[in-house]
C-alpha cells in the first residue's frame, strides 16, 4: 500500500516517460495543475534571424485569436511588421489580446500605447503599470514571452519583440537568443498561462473553456512537452517552480549538462546543484556572455566562477556577444527552453514561463546549437581570479543580491 503507484504514475509509465524523468513531470503537474503531452511538433529557433520571419508569417494565419505576452516590446523594424499584422487581423475579426510589462517596455512605447491599440480593435494592456508611490509591486514584473495563435501553435523562449533580438541593430555584440514553436496539445498549457496574466492586467475573468476547447493538431513526433508558468507566490503556496525545474534537471543529469544563462547569480540551492552534478562526474558546461548588458551584475557572476570551476564546472564565455537564451539540456534527452534566468529576480520576483522536453527531436538541435556556441567561446581557466575592483564592487552589490 505504501508503495502503490498513483494514477498519474501509471499514466506516465503507459506513455513511456523514462523513469528518471518522471519526477519532473509529477512535480510540475502538482504545482501547476497542467499536463505533459505527446504528439507535439517542436520547431527550434537558434537566433532571432530565423525566429522573426516565421513568427510574422505565423500570426498572419490567425483566424480566431492571437494571444501575445512579452516583457519588452520596442518600436522598430520588427515590431512595426508585427503591429501591422495584428491591426490587419483585428480588422478581419480575429480577437487579438496583447499584454506587455510596463517597466520592461518603459521608454520603448508611447505611454498611451494600450489606448491607441484598443482604438484599433486590439485588447491591449500594460502589466503592473508603473505608478510611483501609488504602487509597491515594482519587482513583480511580467518577464514571460508567450504567443498563441488559434489552437494551432504557441511560442515561448527568451526573445522579446525588439530589433536587437533579430540583430537588426547591434547592442552588446551578437545577440544570441532562442525560441520554440509548439504545435500540438501542449498549446493548452500556454493558453492557461497567458490567460492568468491577461485577466490580472485587464481586470476580467476570461471564459477559459471557450479557449481550451478546440481541435489541436497532432503529430507522430516522439517525446514529451510540458509548458508551464511561474510567478511570485506561484500556484501552490510559495513554490519556486522555475528553480525546482532547473534543480531537477541538474539532479537527473548522468553524463552531460549544458546550460546557458545571461545572468549568473544563482541561489545557494542552484549553486550546490551545479557543483554536485560536476562532482559526481557529469560534464557540466555553463555558458555566460562575453559582452554583458549589465557590467556590475556580470562582476557579481564572475566572483562565483572560481568555486564553480574548482568543483569541476566548465564555464564558457560567449565571445561574439550576449547570450540572452535561458536553456538547459541534460544527457541529450531532457531539456528546458524559456524565460527563467539564474538570478533572484527570475527565480523569486518575476512572472516567468518556459517548456520542459523529454526525448523530443528538437533537443538534438539544441545540443548542436550548444556545440556551435562552444566553438566560439572561451573556456575559463582553472586558476581564474577577478581583479580587486570588480571584487570590491561585487562585494558591495551582494548586499542587494535579492534585487538582481
């Protein structure tokens, strides 16, 4: 009786989820009330140059609705092209819902942008409008990147909707980022995650059943997909879903663990998870930017390099520029792609999202992408140390570590 399998355990076995990865799906299901699904087709975009053209063509196909939620939207070439399609689709009767973070997009869009878009038939809202003194929720930002088109496809990953993500303009060298397009039953998870923050922003209660019930495409592709969301207070008490997902990927790794993050300010548990994996013989490779966007934060990260390298973690500095992607691959079989950085803000303060995959064909492409990054990255030397000034700045900033 004590060791009886739950119905969900039986379901996971029946679906063929490898036993070493079942605990990840059990955890995500319990805290999000969502499901891992099969019969999905995943398209992997290794940079903005491949993502944006396909994304624009995809939203042109919308017939019923378009849901979009992004941390940053910035006026420029890419957003102009997207905006034109959204306006055209709205005029054709497609329901278009758009939310963006007010602080993330501060200065990049007109302050009256939501009103201007609503006048064009688009249900547009700012997430947590920045109101000095009147609002205290400054740290609880919407860092998610989600787009859903009808019941046909959904997108998530690290890219915002601004020109630097497509390398139309140069900021911090080459901007390396990734996204995934999900076609199949897993889209329902993205719909649920989007509607949560849309209702919070618009002050309404959506008809969830109306958007869930539809004919999702099904494919013969192998593997499993579990999109999910995370946020302050989370879904179940104070669960740190994003952090726990990373920790379980680290714990599941037996041979290799590849991770890319633009901000390396990990919690104690994540630091120990990385070191523990390396100490038990896992080939741990951690990729960080060669040209950071926030130098003081990068100095803090560099101060942790020494203890990670001593534990056996191989740290690679991406010399072409700024790797903004947030993803991990373990043993070429288990992977995550999403919005969650290795810092306190992402793990605790922000609303985040992403998707965890097992044995999906896209994982092979993610591994190949990591290998390409490795070929142009510099390996941190085993006797690495930082200079006195960065150590001094980093030591001071550690007092405010929980704000980064």
